[in-house]
C-alpha cells in the first residue's frame, strides 16, 4: 500500500530550537545567554526522523519560525486556511509542529474552524534537540502516524505527545517541563500510539464549529482575568473600560466570585459579552445549584455566559472567534452550549 500524503507545517518551538550562533565563528550570539531559539526548518526536522518515509508521503511547509508564546490568533486563522489548501490539494492529513506553551490553544482553534473529517495532529517537544532524551523526533513520528491513519478521519484536530492522543477541546498543558506535560483532566486521552500505530479508543462528540470562510478580520481583544480571594473587582472594572470587545472570567470553583466582583461584572456585561469559566482546570461551571450573590446562578441572571467545561484560555479563543464571525450574544451562547454545555 502506498503511504498516504501528509503535509507537515512547522511553526518553530522547542522541537526546532538550537543555541544561537554569531554567524560563522561557532560562538553563541551576544545577548542570548546561551538559551535556545527557533533554528531548524521543516526539512531539517524531517531529515532527523528518516522513519517518516515509511509512515507517509511527506510534504513540508515552513509556516512560521517563532516560539509558541509569540503566536497570535491571526497566525492560527492563516494556518487553518493553509491546512484547508493542503486538504484541497490532495493531502490526507496534516501535522503541525510548534512550541508547547500554546499548543492546546492552537489545537482548539484548528478544531473549531477546521474540517472535522480531515485529521490534524499538533505536536512538539519539551526537550530541545541538543538535550539528552530529546522527545521531538518520537512525537513527530507519532503525530504523522495519526495524520496518515484512515481511522483518524472524523476525529478532527488532536494533540499527539508522549504517545498519547488528546482531543483538542479537552487537552491541557499541566506541567511546565515534563515530556508527559499534556493531559485531559476528567477525560484522559482518546487514544495511544502503540508499536507505531494509532489506537483510537473514543471520538470527541462536543465541538463548536465556526466556518473558516465566515471569519473576518474584525473582533477586538478579549481580556482574561482570574478571580482570587478578596478580589475587589478592580480588574473587572478596568477590563470593562480598557477597549476590549469581550471578557472571560476564570472564577472560583464552579463559577463563583466575591460580591464586589459580581457587581463589577454585571456592569461590564451590560456593554460587552462576559464569559464565566472556572479557574480549577477541570469540571463545568454550574447553572443553578448555588443562589448567593456572586454565585453561578446570580451571575448568569446578570447576563454572563457560562463556559461549561471549557477552561478560561479556550473560552477566550472561542469568544474571539465568535466575535470575528460577527456573532451577537445569542449566537455566542449557542456556540458555548454546543461546545461545552455552557
């Protein structure tokens, strides 16, 4: 059987990093402190993993050369369009390599605006190529195996790291540096890579979908704030006055805030969409269990939109995409309900 065609898009990140050189003497560039920076292009990454040719017919795109922390939503929308073009050009799947800092966000955006029938695997590394036990080559091979796998059709976008396959809506980076940094709290991986083959155990059902063609260039910034003990609402008030087009609140527990914050959020929600998420990282914002001022039922009665089980960083992205698509509040509520039971 001929290998299926897979396009690998490289964005930079630890998987493609090396110490910077000064241009010829082999010395590290001044001012870098010897820290690694993006350095390897797509061809160099693939050349380091010769086994790829046995898994798929590879084509490559050097899409960006950035740390994960430097990517923005414009980059991801453009990437989604490039992946769509690869699909239309005959690719059976795609792999995206990037920095792990924002990997769960990239996967979520691609899953939200992409074709769920087209497999996309986002991967990277926690250890750069110069470190002992570098995990990039194995992750790239595993991600390519997923993208080339016929059983992956209909799964949408996933994160493939450490031989685990995670759904885009569920996956989180839960450790700063370990190769096992990615997990899906409350759900677990939807599959594994065993002996080089993807083993898919379940398929994600909840998914918000926004047509890529409907995304305009509009939609201003969306703020994300986390509520802590004794918060007096100052940050919420500032966010409401700071030129933002939306606000996401990582509230306590199942969607609770202090009284002063509740009053501030109610005023902000009169002018722009405010989404209520939980800072816990797992579990859903409740709807009608608690009734005190600042509870989930009080806040939703004042106009806040429940994020369901989406964490704040993904709720922010979904709100930004909704605003780019020109959605009003009813459509935004539906998008959160469809994706995460909001």
